[in-house]
C-alpha cells in the first residue's frame, strides 16, 4: 500500500470519529488538588479530617501526597457545566466540614483550601505529613509509596497542586489516543502560556535548594516572564527521570519503556534501600520508578484498574480508555480553580490533537519538547521568545507565531463542537485564547504578579491568603441544601465502612502482599 493510500485511510478513520454522536459522547472529569492551610498562611499539619470520610475509599474526597493535601474528584460528565457544578458542590461539602471543625471548642482555627498551585508557607521537609490510608495492605502501600517519593525528591516538591482533566471520546482506539498524546506533548506549551498561574512562590519552597529565581518582595521569589513555575525545573521534575526517553508511538513502545523503568534497579535508590536498619520501609522498590504513577508527564494514557491490578497491566490488556491532562495550574482567581471556558478550550485543543496528523516521536524530539516546556514555564511571556522546532528553518520558531498557528488550526474543531452541542461557547473560548496570546499582560500569570505588586507589596503568601479567604467565603455563601449535607455525610460514613471492609478482608501478611503486587509479572500480560 502506498504512503498516499495509507494517509488517506488514516484521514478517513479520523473523519469517522468526529460524528455528531461521537462529539456529543465526549466525557470529562476533574481532579483538583489543594493544600489545607492555616489562616496565617502556614501549612495545616492536622490529619485528614475524619468527618470527610476515609481518603482510601471516598469517591470524591481523598488526599494526594500529604495528609494536608486534599484531592477533590468529580464523576464523569457529558456536560462541562455539570462537571463544574459537581466540583463546586464537593468544595462546599469540604468547607462546611472545615467550618464545623473550626467552631469546635477543641479547634484553634478554621483551615482554608490554598488556591495557588505553588504551596503556602512550608515547615521543614520532614515535618510535612505523609498521606495515611489505614492499616490495610493497599493503604499501607500507598503511604510507603509517598515515603519513597519524599526520599527521592523531597516532600516539598510533592506539595505542589494542580488540576487533572480526564477526557475521552467514543470510538477512539489506543493507537489514536497515542497520536493525540504525541500532538499534545508537541503543543502543550500553549496551555502553559494561556493558563499558567504560578509565576511566583514562597521562598520556603526552595529553602536549601539551588535555583535561578529572583527576589520579589519579602519571602517571595519569581521570574519576571514566568507562566508556570510548577511545570518548570522547580516543579515536578526529576534528574533520574530525565534519562527516560519514553516513546509514545504506540501502546507497546510506551509500556516497554515504563516496564524497564519499573524493573531496573537505580543505584542512588538502591543506596537508600527498601527498608531502613530498624525494618521500616523507605520505599516500595529500588527501581527508577516505584510504580507507574511516579512517572511525571504533561499527559498520561489511562484505564480504570480492577482491584489489585497494576495500571500498566490494565493498559496492556484492555487498551487506553481516556487521557489525563496534568499540566493545568490552579487559577487562584476562580473559586474551583478552573472555568467552564477553560474546560471548553481544553475540549477543542484535545480534539485538534486527536484529529490532526501526528508523526512518530523520536528521542531528539522528546528532548526538544522538554526544553520547550521549561522555556515557556519560566519565560513564556518574554517578548520574542523562540522555541525549538527542528522542522522549521533554523530549528527555532517564535512562540507567539507557533501559538497563533495552533489556534487557527483549532478553529474548525471549535465549530464542530458548537455545531454538535449548539451555541457558540467553543468559538468564544477560542476567541478568548487568541486575545490572551496577543496580550501577554492578560494571562493569569501576569495578573498574579500585577495583583501581588499592586496590593500585597510583592508578597506571595499574603496574596494567596487573601484569595483563599475570599474563595472560602464565596463557597460558604452559596446555597447548601439539607439534601446536599445528607449526601456528603452518607458518602463519608460509607467510605469509612468500605475501608474497614478492605482491612477485614486482607488475608496476606503485608510483606507477602507487597512482594506479590510489585512482582514484574504483574505489569505484563
């Protein structure tokens, strides 16, 4: 078969995806992380509130790395507004519990949800509490995994928060999802520019670390043209993982790359050891990655796992079910961290990534994409910024020109979504993105720095404290029915019962369970 015939066949397949029914079948869900902070801007060191239920089993309220870091999760939704409405309700349920705890005689103060991606004022690294999930085998392994992350990267790095946007569309094969992922990785610099909102941070975050940040007021650091320090060199980065050139050309190449990292011992982590001399666990393994979730990336292929199943096994056996976008900062000016307009732009952007040609990646391109991510994260609003573009003349391309071309290419997909769903909301989201690209001072990152300078003497913690307090009050002022209160109380009780049932059902000793779960055959098919 000729290349022309192959290309025509692939284009026909893509056109068959974008029917009105399939566009209406797009589903999305949101996972939103937020630290619990004290009114003075310090990290709350209290345990995960028992009144919220069990973090191991609650369907909507869990913790991420730390006991102090909530993760709020929506269900899967066909409608953007419904998704954000549920996210808002979950926030309300959390705030009602935090308000009640603050009113208790034993409580000293009412905690807030920190609205910034970069953390509040942090204590010493070892003081940051690890997430705890009960005495079951699975609960203990989750805590040990977090201990390992702290050993490998430090606990402060794990307190960064963001939004994960989970997205699927009916009729999309694993091969097509990987094509989407390759294009997303090529073009996600645009999302950092448009929606990055972490250009500054508290100096406590980098205490004892080398960095290239500039002083910005008392106890604050920044870079003048930064968009998302969370996605830059100070964020979810790892020198060890930088040696990984994970290929996204197909499911098998991706799985093989991860399997190597999950099974190959890494000398610095071997030096730490799985256990300390006292017998307590330091980490789950000495390999480059303890488990699949340790691999950092702007986007992941995902599949819902069965009880006790490894994610890589699920992918290999049943294919990609959805993608998880991981590069979105919390918008501190928005009560739940993301707007409906941003979500609609993500739908347009992901559809563009799915429907346009997606050449195979290479080790050289993977390295260039990593450099582009850092450039836009740290210098995205810099006039004349050029990104690496091997296919362009001179090997570089103006970020503004590249972004404008991408937005032009997104226009037909915004029109398709508006035609399928009615209205013009996707075209409006695209128009807003065009305006933001043309006006760097209108970006969330620029707005953060401008507000810090104007109202808070360039103090990051003071700015985020006020934004967090305003957000808390706004959410508490929303209508909260008796039915909503009953629903969240019921979910909390049921989650505690579910965790207890898991603990009772455990038959294997923990060491045997861990050996079985971490065995290399568990990630194969």
